[in-house]
């Protein structure tokens, strides 16, 4: 399974629209590629945001059935599928102003979330279009990861910790960014944070903090990288080291040269 196929499964999973067989395919793919967790988390958060912003009003049965049938009829190869008049009218009514650019190669997921957003707007009548559009934006770390992977000089390196956790650094000198994708990390609680560093020679440069949700994380180092930087992670007090320097030995060290 490639990343696009997983993204399509993740969109349907977030909407509770997978069959039992596809749920097993989704779980197996995620176990094999933990770096894709951010895709699933993004879709789950988007659906949750749509749901949380609405009053609990049930859609008319006919409308709900039409929309769910439209979702089921969507092709996974990006092609067009026949649409029932009721479903087409419902989707157009709810999403006429939701013409935000979608990531390249994701037409199926865009249609799924257009239908979901359409249903939310129809039954909720109160969520501003601009709010919905802004919430559909992907996290900066995921956007950066896509940029890096698309760059001609994209590189990556993976390490395994003694605990069994894994961390993969993705970077591109041309893009000037680096992203760390980790799985199996310990939950630090509320009083600790993982802190990212670029190490240049003997100089550590703070590059942001992150938490591991269910042991996974996709974190963008928030300062521009330079050739030869070493990517490191330490455990610091919540919010990062107050001194601006590491206070513990790094648990992850990944050279980029």
C-alpha cells in the first residue's frame, strides 16, 4: 500500500465509513508505516472539529442516506462517479464556498471532506465557511514533510532507541527544513516535553518542543537547518529548557551528513 492509498483509507476511517476488511487494512498499514500516523490524526481532528462546533441536530434521514451513498460511490482512483440528484444538491449547498486548494493527488479525500463539511453546514447552520476551511488545513509539520519528500535532494535516516521506539529524520537542504517522525515514545506527562535541537559543531540550537500523542509524533524543527547539522532530542521540563541549552543527554541523535 502506498501513502495515497493509506490517505484514502484514513479519510474514510475518520468518518467511520470503512468496512471491517478495510479497517484491518488500515490498521496493518499503520503498523507497518507509523510515520503515516499524522495523516490519520489530521483526518480524525478535522472530523472532531466539525462535530464539536455543531449543535447535536440529527440530519433528515433522506439527506443522511443520500450523502452516505454518495461517499460509498466515490471512486478511489480519482475518477468521477455517478451522483444521485439529492446527494449532489446537498453537497453543492453545503460546500459551494469551500473551494480551498487541496493537496495534489488527493481528489478523493477532498470530495469526502467536502461532503462531510456539507452535512455539517446543512444540519448545524452556524459554522462559518472560513472557519471550516481553516480547520481543513494540514499541520505545518505534515506540510513540511510533503515539501521535503518532494524535493530532489530529500534524505532520511532512521534510528531505534533502546526502548524499542523509532525515530526517522527527513530533511532537504534545498527546502531548508527538517521533520522528525517518531513512534513508540514514552508519555512524559504534563511536566515534561521532548525538545528538538540542531547541533552545529559543539553548539546546540533549540528548535522547538513536542509531545508524543499515543507515542507518536511528527515534529517540524522550527529553525532553518544547515548542511551538516545533527538532529537531537532531549527530555526537558514542560515548554523546553529555560536556559536555552540541553539539561539532559539526548535520547535521539541523527546526523544529516
